[in-house]
């Protein structure tokens, strides 16, 4: 659990003290909230609790949030805001891509590049396990590496494949949270794309490798949005 203390003396600026609350820290914070203040060390004087707290936690399996005292949550949960994962508002991905391109071009002086419609559509359907931070890192990576002004689908596929760890589990926890049909489609797309890369874009070789009839494989690739023509042997 993280908590931020905003300095009330500077109302137009968030003077933030961010800490991870240990169980002991949660116990002390709960005591301060219950008595409306805290005692200075060595005195019995109660200093009024005059602060605004912004807390955040990752949902868990035990209570409202994993590792947080229920009685503390009851005090803090005056206004509760759920921040959905990026995959739940995929329609915002094109706007976020443009935002980070403009921001990074302005802040880091990298050359301007724009995402093609095909690349944007691919990223709208990507599950984004790292949420917005992962999106920003991808934008930063393609801008730093550079290339033509338009960022195409093939370039995006290469970056998505490259960022997958070789020892990453085939079935991710992220997939287990999806409906069966969507999880199956994402798995099939990732599986066939990886196999296609290993086959240097040769669909005939891919058909033998995965044990599918070529005509059926073509239909499957099209339905999953995999363009085999973009993957060629170096």
C-alpha cells in the first residue's frame, strides 16, 4: 500500500511524501486517524490531524486490497476510485500514442514519427499487461530507434515480439482474467505470430510446423490480424 501526504500549506502544489506502508505503519496511521491527531514524542499534547491522504493498492484476494488492514480501509475509503487496466479502454490507445509521441518529441528532442492506422489497430487489441507505462515505453523505444516517419504494423510486431521474455510463461495471469473466446484469440495470435517469425514468414513451413492445412491457416491468420507478408527473412 502506498500513501501520499499533500502539504496543506502549498495548496497549488502537491508536495508529496510517498511511502510503502508496512503493517506497523498501517497500525500507527490507523491510531492517528481514530484519535484525530498524533502525539509529539515526549509529550501528551495531541496535534490535530490536518492532512489529505491519497492511497493506492493493487486489488488482492483477501479483502478490498491485499495486505491492508480492513479497519484502516474503512477509514480511508471515503472516496474510492477504481483505475481500470488499459485493456478495458482500448479505444483511448490511439490518443495515448499521439500524446506520448508529442510529449517525447518535445521533452527529449527525438524525431517525430506517427503510427499507421494498422499499427494503431494492432495496439488497440494488445492486452497491455504493463498498462500505460508499457505503452509509453513502447512509444519511447520506437522513437529512439527511429526509422521512416510512419510506424508500420511490421515494426510494431517486431517490438512486441522482442519484448517478450524467452522464459515467460505461455499462459499469463493476464489471460486468465479474460473471457475464454478473447483469451483463446490472444493466445492463438501470439502463438502463430511467434511460429511465423521462426519460419521467416513462410506460411507453407508454418502449416507443417503447427499441423494445419494451408487454406485453413490463411483464414486463421487473416481472422487474427496477422499479416504474414510483413515478416520476411532478413
